[in-house]
C-alpha cells in the first residue's frame, strides 16, 4: 500500500506542478516540466489532430493547454485555464503515446 501511495504522490505532484506553474509563470519554457521526448510526441500528436502550423519552442502555458487538449479540454473563449483533471488525463495519454 505504501508503494502505491508513494507512486500516486509523485503523479499528483507532477500534475499540480504543471497546473500551478503554468498559471503563475506561463512564459517559462516547457522543458522545465516536460522531457524533450514528451514535447516531440506532443507536437506530433497535436499536429495530427489539429492540423495546425508547425510548433516551435513551447511555453509552459502552451504545453499545458496542448496536454489538457489530449485530456478533453476544449479551450473555448469562455473557458479558463485547464485544471488538474484534464491535465492529469492528458499526461496519462501523453505517457501512453510516448511509450507507443
């Protein structure tokens, strides 16, 4: 039980760090919390689904929005910044895509 709780604590810390830092310091580079491999997979997945222009260096806020988009965040005009639930689901999906 302690191992499971320790693992979930690490995951929860990462989700909350992404959400809080993305809101407090949105101009930070995304490499602060995301690995280069995760950013490469993220940009490839988003290009495939959104058909957007090429993505260069991402800020933390932009990366969080893209990860939350993987988790179901729609990003409409009236929507606020993504929360911990959509970022958590998006990180899980990003992890699955990275493993694939």
